[in-house]
């Protein structure tokens, strides 16, 4: 199963996969970080489609076309803002991954790429976020046989190292 999981450092908007996950805000209308980068790379058609979705609650996921991206689809999920861990942040982050995988499977996507959801301006602790990501990837690969490739895309070197540590813990 570990052979289906890749960890790379780079730009998620450059990946030719069935779906990339956008760490979106609740409006789905673009923002900073990976969200802004995805909207810029996909073009104005993405924003137009997102306007029809009526936003997205934290922990949920919605899908759009990829437009000008090499990825065919964008799965938008809204991660939690870190408030110290006492406001359900872990379960909300877990739900981001679960719901993104569920949407991917429902739309018959076989390859999916994730950024480090909530670890930027939302300040979720990187090590815990990467462990949750790996745990949910392992569960999804068991649950959804049509998903054959999961890529975790780190923007920074420290995120790549955190993903690698988490993968070793979860997959052995």
C-alpha cells in the first residue's frame, strides 16, 4: 500500500493527476497560499464554477473541473483554523481528508494530490497534520480500490520531511 503513496516537494498546480485538493476557505472564491495559486492557474472559469457551489463548511469537500490546470478536477476542502486543539480541529482536519477521498472515489478518480491542509495561515501543527494525512490515506486506500495513487505535495522542505516521518510511522 505504501507504494501507492508519493511525497514530493513542489507546486501542486503543475501535477497531471485526476484531482488536486485545494485547501480552500469557506467561500470557495479564492484566497492566499495554495488556494490562490490554484485559482490563478485554473483561470477565471474555476471561480465562476465555485460561485455556483454556495461555499463549503469546514471539513467538507466539493469538486469542480480543473479548467486550465493539468489536473482534470479540483476537490475543494476547508481545513480548520488551529485554536490550540480544543475546538475539534483534529476531527475537522481528518474529515477534510476523508471527504476528499470520498469525493474522489465517487467521481472515479484514481490519482489525487494533496497539499498540507491547514498548516499555512491556519497554523495547524505540521507534524500532527501530516500524521492525520497519512492515516487517512491508508484508510482510503483500503476502502477505495479505484484510488491507486496518492501524492502529498510539500511546498517547503520541512513539510516534505514531516510527511516522510509520518509515512514511516503509519506505513512502516
